[in-house]
């Protein structure tokens, strides 16, 4: 038996980000767009993949010292992006600034997981919070409504914890079950 695991930073949106989320959800209501529930919004640091249950404790033992020795940090959301821009857009996300401590932590985690599992990530870490998947757009003018939020007043979150989630796939959608919480080293 295996568990599909990933490490992430859970975000609770503030009022301004909730307003953007609901405004875009309303603007795209006639389009084929799936918005993720707000309680599922997070910055995914690293997918670990399908890990045999008997190795999960070993994964925890290797990850914990790296995260526990890393200082807490601020995470800044500064806008909304669409991917890809040049062809049929598929993803809407909140852009997260590439803060130095966040990027260093992601690199350290990637190194530990790669050494442990032998799996290298195909893509470089790009911090973001995916909040909607676009299946199809009939009215391309809605892109102008999205682009209105390309740059927003920055929203800062103070991050003190990284969470190990299990992604359980069901007929009714994904369930994200917390498997462990790792505290970052406080800076005072």
C-alpha cells in the first residue's frame, strides 16, 4: 500500500484575496472553470509521489530536521497569473514572491526528497497558489477581467509551519489529509 504525499504551506486567505477569488468566480460563472474550495488553497513545496506506507516514517525523519532548522518567513502574494498566456489558458493562480528563505527551504526539501526517493522534479519550484482550472473559455474577453488583478496590493502571510499531506483520490474529488506538521525555527 502507498500514500500519495506532498509538502505544502496552508494559506487562509485574507479579505482582499477572498474578494478577488469571489469576483473572478462570478466573472467566470458562465465558463467551464473549476474553482478549488478555499480551504484547499496552499503553496505546494514538493510532491513526494506514491510512498510505500512502511517508508513514510523514514520520510518524516529525513524531512523534519531540514524544516525544523529553517527559519520562519514571510510569504507575499502579489497578484493573479494565468497559465499559459499565449494559447488556451488552463490555470489561474495567486502569484507568490520568490522570497529567499522560501526558495532555500524548497531547495533543501527537494534535495532531501531526491536523495531519499531517487526522483528528481521535472520543473523548478515556482511559488504559487492554484485556485482554479480552466477547462474551456467561450468568451475570451473574461481574460481582461482576470488581468485586472495581475498586480495587487501585496498580502503578507507569516509562515511558521509546513504540512505533509496525503492526497486521497475519490470519486467525489481529492481529499487532503494531514499526515504531519513541521514547525519552522522561530526567529524571535
